[in-house]
């Protein structure tokens, strides 16, 4: 039996416990699920590397993911643009900032165009319109897990393609 076929049994055996535990411990069940899915993806991306205790690895990775998410939220609080008053909207004053914004907008559109339509739709509904994963799943006739995978794929792709714009 290959390592590839035995690896999913490791995480599948602990999936329900992992999601249940961290959904109860976290203030947001969706964040806990995201962190758990990131931990599972990280484990599967190790390409055959043997993990002595998959359960412990997944719980620690999920814990670290939630802690990192919390730190980022504290350092960079975010609010959807539609929730801000008109006076709080970002204003572009100089020509260079306007040019950078135009370049970023073009790069974002190009990066989104490289993705399948389903990924684009999930991104738009979740990140722009603020719909929840279950709402998107119901609307598209997909499982919540599939919608989460589409969003994760999209965010990773955008992160890679737009990295040059980060300061």
C-alpha cells in the first residue's frame, strides 16, 4: 500500500473530532473550520512525509492557525466597505496612489480571470457581497466543503499573483 493511500485515512479518522473540538473552542465556527481545513491541506501537501501522530499534528496546526488568524485580525482590523460611513471611505489623493490602485485593480481582474468560473463566483459572493458559505453552497448546489475549497484555492492564487503589491 502506498503512503498516499494511507495518508487520507489518518486525517479522515480525526476529521469530525477536529472540527467539533475547534468549533466549540473558537469564537467563530467558520474560522475553526477554515483553520482545520488549512491544517489538513498542509498535512496532505507534505507529499508522503510520515507524521508520527496525525491527530496531534492536526490539533496543533489548527490551534496555530487560529492563533495566527487572531493575531492578524488584531493587527489589521478589517471592515467591509459597505459598513463604513462615507467619511470613512479611503480617499486617493495623489496621482501615484491612483496609478497603483489602477494597477492593482487590473492585476486582480487578471488573476481572477485565470480561475474557473465557480471560484470567481464564490469569491465575489463571499468577499464582495458578504454571503456565508452555506448560502453560497445552497445557491450553487454544492456542499459547503466544496465552496470552502473553491475559496481557499482562489485566495491562494490571488495571494501568489498579487504578492508584488504588498509592502
